[in-house]
């Protein structure tokens, strides 16, 4: 494709892969596939929707205001600078590297890896682990897990509130806690 700002790009496939140009710009992008992969890098798009039934989604170097990334059984691997993101999958793993202001995760039986800066996280995994490594302390995180481990690594800081409920399991912290848990 020529290097320009497109108004809208829509790509739909049944079983073929969608391999997007590097350095692609569009105001709106809608990418859907049944069993193929969605692959791209250096995409600037205020409104991005990428959905796959059984293929993987691999999008790096994203610059988006709003993004929805969903897969039924494929993995989602994304990175970049995003403002408002929703990531959902039933049985594929998720990985994000970069900066997100607001992230909503919807998962069933997957592992999630987050690395970078995060403003707000809302996650309701049924099972599977969440591993987060943040270079700054996130603003707000709300994680409600039925089963699975949640491991978070944040830098030294002046303190933060922690609310914790459990039916089983335990909590461990390298930070000094003011009360026992």
C-alpha cells in the first residue's frame, strides 16, 4: 500500500493470514479472520479492532487510542503505546509489552504476561496466571481470579493500598505491610 493516511482499512479472511505492511496508518482498522493469523508492525490507528477465531494476533509497534484484540483459541501478542485496550481470549495466551493507560482483560484458561507501564488494569480471569512487570507503579489494578496465580513486580515506591480476598491461596509481598494478611 502507498504510504498515506487511510480513512478505513478492512481485512477479512477465512483461513488465510493477514500480513500487514510495516508503517501503516489509518483512522479505523477492522481485521478479522477465522483460522489465519493477523500479523503487523508499526501501525498507527486511532480505532483498531482485530479478531480471530483460531489464529494468532501478533501486532507490535502499535500506536492506538482505542483497540479491541480478541481471539477464541489463538494467542494475542501485542506491543506499543495504547490508550484504551480490551483484550479477550478463551484459550490462547496473552502478552503485551509497552504502555497502556487502561487495559481490560477477559480470559478463561490462559496465561497473561504484561511488561511496561500501565495506568489501570481490570482483569477477571477464570483460570491461568497473570504475570506483570511494571517500570512504574500502576494507578489502579482490580484482578478477580477464580484460580491461578497473580505475580506483580513494581518498583520501590512510597506505598499503595492493597485489598485482598481469598477462598484459598496466599499472598506474599516483598514490601513491608502495615497489617498482617
